[in-house]
């Protein structure tokens, strides 16, 4: 992820805050990519900490608010009401009238809508909190994804423990997965899909869009 353009004030504010927290040892990263649960075969991989619904199930309360980044940039037509705040953080924002509490069932519907819209699930953390938010992000607006892509600051975002693996014997090279990949891991070149495993963050969006089910998720650390 190479440096492209300088950060604007909105992004610079986040990066300065992250650097201050990291320098003090308050956080080791700001966000982590979590694969969409539909992309993982639970019969093969049971890793509750890596699935969004498992994180939500452990929360005392869930609040839904509009995405701050897409509200600010307005660069795409992706849905706004897909960002969830957990526990005290969410309760505080609800009290301010900026969010509303939702049930686990409603949260599952939100995640389904986010997947259908091609959004990446990311957990966010801050000092004194474990996971305080679960956001569904686009690369054109999300502050963390923009910072990583524009500056190469991969240290602020942890990729998931999964990787998308393609069965090229069944792949029809339609290019649907390329359109869903924000990280340029899948490129349609000369009518064939080329895959760069080093760029794959394991979000699972390519799995749920493949029309022939030629892509699956595998434990990243077991893939040679």
C-alpha cells in the first residue's frame, strides 16, 4: 500500500491521536479487519473471536449510528447506518441522541446489509477499552483504510487471521471479486484474475460475491 497523497485535516487528526496512544503504549493498533461470518465455514474453522456476531454476543449493549466517515466525505452511496458502538461508549452516544440501541437480531441484519453493499467489517479499539466499535467500512471514506492506503501505515491496522484462497480450476475469471477488493489483492489482467496474497487482509468480501464459489477462507497461518 504505497503513499499516494497527503492527508487532509480529518485524517490527520486520527493519525496524530493514534500515534500519541501508541507512543504511550496505550494501544498497539487502532483497528482490526474481521471477516464477514458468511464467508467462513463454521464446520472447518471455529474461531469466535474472529467473527463479528461473536463479538456482538459478548456485548452488554449495542448501539447503531451513522458512519462518521461517510457522513463527512459523502464519496459513495454505501449505507450510512451500519456502524455499531458497544457497551458504555454506545450508551453515551445514545444519551446524546446520536445513536439508538438495537438488538442482536437487528445487528445481524445490519451486518448482512453491509456485506451486500461490499463493506469491510472492522473492530476499533481505544485506550481503556477492548473493542468499542464494529464498523463496516469503504476505502473511499473510512479514516483507517484511507490512512493505510495513502501513507502505508500498516501498523495501525491488523489484518484478520484468514486469507481468501482461490480454486483456479473452478474460477471463471468474471472479475466480480476484483470489484469487491479494496486492497488490490485481486486484479483482472488479460481476462484472468491475478491474486496477490500479501495484499489480502482477509475481509471475506470476495468469497460472498463469487458466483461459482471458487473462493474460500483459510487460516492465514496454515497457508503455505
